[in-house]
C-alpha cells in the first residue's frame, strides 16, 4: 500500500469517526430539546434523527454522494435512535437541560462543520466552497431541529453560530491547503469552533443587528 493510499484510508476513517460522533452529540441535543418541550418518545426520536442527520444529508446531496450516508448506513440511524432513547429514559432535572443542549449542540456543530469541509475537499471542491459547505453541514441539523419545534433557528439570529461553524471549516480547509497532518488539524479546528460557540453563549457575544422599525420610531418620537 502506497503512502497516498494510507493517507486516503486515514482520511476516510477520520471522516467516519467525526461523522458518527457528530451524529451522536447532535442526536443528544435534539433529544434533550424534545424532552424539554415535553414530546412523547416518538417525537423525541424524530427530533433526534432530524438534528443528527439533516446537515449530513444536505452535504451529501450537494456533493453528489448519493444516497446520503445517513440513510444508506444503518449505523447512523442506530446511533441517533440510541442517543434519543438514552436521553428519553435518563432523568435529568429540567433546570439543567438548557445548558446541556447548548454544549451538545456546540459539539455537534464543531464535528459536523469540520467533517463537512473535509468530505467536500475529498470530493474535489475548492477551498472556499468546501468551507461554506462545512458551515452548512454544521448548521443544517440545528436549523431543522429548531424548525420542528417552531423555534427561530440560532443561525438566523444574532448568535455566533454559523460564524463558529465557518471558523472550524475554514481552519480545516486551511490546514489541508498547507498540507498539515489531517488528524491534529481536524481536532484543532473542531476545538476552535466549539470554543468560539461556547464563549459566545457564555459571554453573550452577538453579531450586529439592524435597528428595528419600532426602535427608529421610538428614536424619532424622542
């Protein structure tokens, strides 16, 4: 086996591990939100699968990797169902759920954004589009999860969400362009995304928003 084949095998293994890990943590975030909204066990499992698979399905369709891995590999469905059942039957005080959802969501965002960028590169996309697809992969599951419970997705609010995903994906793409070791680069990129997202939540960092009509009217009235 040549060095190129060994590297390719390592990349494929890394993508699988990060994809499955992202599936698990995003499934947990979806299940926790379902428990918080007092859904039944079926509703929790649906939310768990949607949160864990929507981003990966969208990514695979866009790069032509069909059928998407999330629906062609039984391990992804089994992982999301297992995570959903664990959360449904594991009693957690409701007061602690909000923080747990945010942490698992940040972890899923980090893993999926980096894995999405890496897979896009493996399918021949350029650096810019690979980074953007990584961002879409990371944010897609959270968007679908929030829409299913009629909540404004975090990516559409002033929260630093998509920007964190873009940071992780961008670092992964930059590392590949510089021919840095794949595994350390992926880990560092995911940690950077996770750290930015958690810090933004912890310290209330937000992107600028436009002044609302009510604010402008209030200012004119004053």
